[in-house]
């Protein structure tokens, strides 16, 4: 919402006196990204595609409220194990440490793979 363009400019533009230079990707949208080599358990194998599907979780903001070109991504592999209830008592440990990367390719038109499951869990009696 802070980078959304309004008539008088976005909140980002008012604060930084310049337009946001990153891609506008909505929270929860499906993206493709390259996971870190440090995460061997989530890294693709030698013969797998170079990118991994994930869910966009926001922008990493550095000191001074600046954007350092990095984005937060949660892998679909991890998200598939989470119950998307809005009233969870604590955040599952698997969600605490998202991938931080500069290379993110949004799937367009935007898809929200967690939306149907979220609405089923939070909007129906089961």
C-alpha cells in the first residue's frame, strides 16, 4: 500500500521524494525465485529448473527506511505445510525465516495460490 500510486503521489514518494524503483508485486502473489545456496534442503537439485515457485511476502527495508533491492519470499514447499488461519496463536517456525533475494519473477497475470485455502479455512465451517 505504501508504494501504490495515488493522485497526490504514493506514501513512498512523499517520504523519499522519488518513485519506488522496484516491481509492484502484491502481497501473497505467486512468484518464481532462485533460493539461496545456503539452504540445501530447499535448493533445487542439479537437474531441476533454476527457479522455485514461492509466495511474495514483502520488501526488505534497511536502515533509514531505504529499499536495498531485496524481497522476502516464502517457498511454496514450506507454505503447503501451513494452515492459513488468521487466528494462529504463534507463527510457525518455518515462516520466521523467509528467503531474501533480489531476483524475483512475478507470475503474470497475478495468481494468489493461498487464497482459496485461506478462504476455506477462515470463511467456512469445517
